[in-house]
């Protein structure tokens, strides 16, 4: 029995979003770069922190005995980021919200991401879109979250 569904779920999420966002740099965890572009970082709550949250979950026993089941419910933080290298705020805004829409579509279209242990995953996120404008252009960031329930 797996200790957690988090490794399989984050890998499935990475593969599905890589396919859904062919022009976006998708990574597991922090993607450190000096290059403008669009990015989706799966398993990252804040790229500016040294220690970032990759995922969190609570686990409860559903049954007892030799074939005991554990219910795992948690969140996988994700981070959309766009840096366009000029002063086009609307372009950066549209890019991060486009990434958010693609991430939402991935889990709407396949709520268990092909994993039999996962009951469902859904895009469930508060929105706090932030931007910075300097000599390097506009940088826009949008923290996101995937909520999941699994039976292991």
C-alpha cells in the first residue's frame, strides 16, 4: 500500500498539464530561470521562499484490519507565472489566467487524473494575482491550488 497518493498525483498532474500547455514551461516544484516566458510550477506555493510547500494532506482511517483503507484529502499548490519582457500588463494577465483555465480544464475533464486511488481532484483556488513592473518588463504571478480526495 502506498503511503500517499501525492507522488502519483503530482506526476499525473505534471504530465497532463504539459500536454495541455505546450507553450508553457511546466515543472514539478520551482523553475528557476532568467528567461521571460510563461510557467506553471506544480507543488509550489511561493517561488520566493527558500522552503516551499509541495503538498499537504490529512489522513484518516476508513476501515481497520489487514486490508485497511486510508482516506487522504489535501491540496497541491501550483503557481502560474508570466514574464513578457516588456510593459504589457494585459498580456501577462491573460497568460496567467490562461494557465489557470488550462489547469482547471485538466482536472474537470479527468477528475481522478487516471489514478484509481483518487476519488476526485478539482481546481479550488482563491485568486490573488500580483504583478511587478521594472526594467525587465512585467512579471505576473497567480498562486493556484488543486484539492483532492483519495482512498489508499
